[in-house]
């Protein structure tokens, strides 16, 4: 993508839907990790020169990131609490989420950019032009709206459950 935040729509939505199995912060941060190589490249035609935008290397890089993030899991828990989302993780959940987040990123970029080599060292990109760039952007933006709506629904529902539980405790203590 020309701009990394486009990835947060589809990944945010999938991460929220499957929060039980996906570590949301790691899953989302994998998108940022994949695009770090862009900072070290000349120009935007980076995908052929670097290999983070491949399933193999990108997945490995984000798996290593997840392992190194393991000691910071308590910070992620506080972050999730600040967003009013529950957070339970484990090392393998974090590693799985890092790999899956990288793969989502690579897949979206492989549709969008001709020079991504998702199956490197194989040079072909079978996903190129599955959709045109405008369609990819529109889908990503639609997923941003869907992710925000799902997030709001999740938070409101959790607050309603907590209020109901508190109400039940108060009525049984009387």
C-alpha cells in the first residue's frame, strides 16, 4: 500500500473478530514492522529490493518480533485496557499473530504492487491485479469503518455485560 494505515482496516477487523485466537496488538504491529524496510529504501519501489514483503521472510521477521515483544505483554495489556478491550495472550498466540499479520500485509501489498514477490524466491506475483488499486483502497477503507463499528459494538456490549453483572450482585446482596 502507498500508506501503511490502509492495512489497519482489514487487519483490525479480522483481529477484533478473532481476538480469542489473535493477539490484536501484535497482529496490527506486524503491518508496521513489514513496512519498516521502506524507511531504508531509495524511493517506493522497495518490494523487489527487500524481502520483508514475502510470506517467508515477512512471516519470520514478525515471528521474531512477537518473541521479542513477549516481555512487553504487560504493556500491551495496559494498552488494551485503555481501549476497554480484554487481553489474554501467550507466546504462541503472539507468534501466530505476528506471522498472520505479516501474511495479511504481504497479501494486500501483492494485489496492489506489481513488484511484490510474495513467494520469494519465486519471482512471480500471482495476486497482482486481482483487484485494481482503487478497489483495494476502497475495500481497506470500508474495513476501517467496519473495524471501528465492531470496536464500538464490542466496547458497548462489554460495558453492558459488566453493568448487568454489577446489577445482579447488588440485587442478590440485598
